[in-house]
C-alpha cells in the first residue's frame, strides 16, 4: 500500500486532489498513487466521464475487438484503487487554488491538498430536441472519429457548420454512403479550405437554413424532422445516424478567475500540464488542445501526475 503522507505527518492535507474522474483523472490517479502520493479523486457523479456512456470503444490501444466504455472505466478505477487512490463522489462548491495549500469546498466538507489536477473534461453541446437523449449511443453521436466506423454503408446527418462539423462530414464519407449537413444559416462558419473540400465531395449534401426539430426511431435512429427557418416548412429525412457537432463546453466555471482560461473556457497549459498557478495542473479535454480522445486524455493524466510529483519533490515533500 502507498505510504499515507497525511497520516504520517498528522495532517489532513492530501498530496494531490484530482478533480474529475474521466480517463485523464483516472490515469492521473493511477500514476500519482503508484508514486506513493496520497491521492484523492473527486467526481460529481460516477468515475469514467463520457466513457461511461460509450457503449463501444474501438480505437483504444490494446483491444483488437473493442471494449465497452463502462468496462474500460471500471478497469481504470480498479487499477487506481489497487495502488491506493481514494475516490469521493461529491459536488464541488468552490475552490481556492492560489495559495500553497489548495482548498476545495464540497457538499461533503472542506478538502485540502498540496497539488490539484483539474480533469473535469468538456461536454458536447446538446441540441435539446426530443429524441436526442433517448437515442444517444443508438444512432446519436457527438464524436465522428469515435463512432464513424460503425456506420459503414449508412446514411448520416451532421448538425453544425463550424470547422469540426464540416471537416468531420468529409471524414464520415470514408464509411457512410451519404452524409447530409444540416446548418441553420446560409453559409458555413468553417475555414474556406474545409468548406471547399466538403462541397466538392459527391457524398455530401447540405440543407441550408435548417434545424433539426425531432429525432425518431425504434430501437435505433431511423429519421429526423427538419424545419426550414425561413419558410418554416417541415420535412422528414431518413437517416441511420445523427452526429451533433455544434461544439463543446469545458467544465471550468467553478474555477472562477483563479486559473487562466481561454475565450472558450479551456485551460492553457505547457507540455507538462502546468497551469498559471504553482501546484495546479490540467489534463484531458478541459485543456486547450487540438485532439480530444481517450488516449490523449490518458497521456495528459500521466504527465500531470508526474509533474505534480516533481512539484512536491521541489518542495522537499
């Protein structure tokens, strides 16, 4: 078992508190606990993050036949706990990360740590239409690179008009026979070169000035109801899958103005996951980065825990 520095020193201050239990947070917990750090992972609902609602993950290394999201999550959690990490399920109410001792106030009371790793992730923006929640994982997806290969020879709809939506529409034509982009405006917001590739692709159609009103199916997605925002006409489009790619929202509001964030709310870090505050690190989808996948989140978590360990060593702890 790891040496519990808190008990050894007669203090309730943890070596590190990891906020967020997705792949970045769980990997950070594995590395930190294995380094004999007193490690506490704090998660709002259940460890795993978006992994827990991914029925099948095909691109995580080591699983040639794929792995279910819940199975991968539970394996990561068991590994972290094997090395001595503790997991607490509670809501975070506020934080004070500016001093040498970091304070995290939760619904279960106040927690203290010498270092903090922020791994709260980012949530896909939702359309908020009937059927979206019901068919998530059964035809509704928020990640083309994750789920595109499941739709070989199928007909898909992509919702959005930014870089991700338009670029991922081109990517989806590697698998799907037909991709329809549905955009509420009469022009894309994506970069010109990305637009040109999509509009030149014979497998891509575009419905301008349109929004999705409802998603229907049984037991998987079968069609969507579309409304033209100019003439208000309603039409039905038969599809096998709907990719909602209208952006993400990082879970960083609880940080207030303590940790530097970009205009979208993501946390800039250096290559070793340092934020602007000493002893505070960020990892995974919450971080300012270009690729948000489970494998990159795990890499971030490993680096953040290693950096936290080095920080403690620099303090002689």
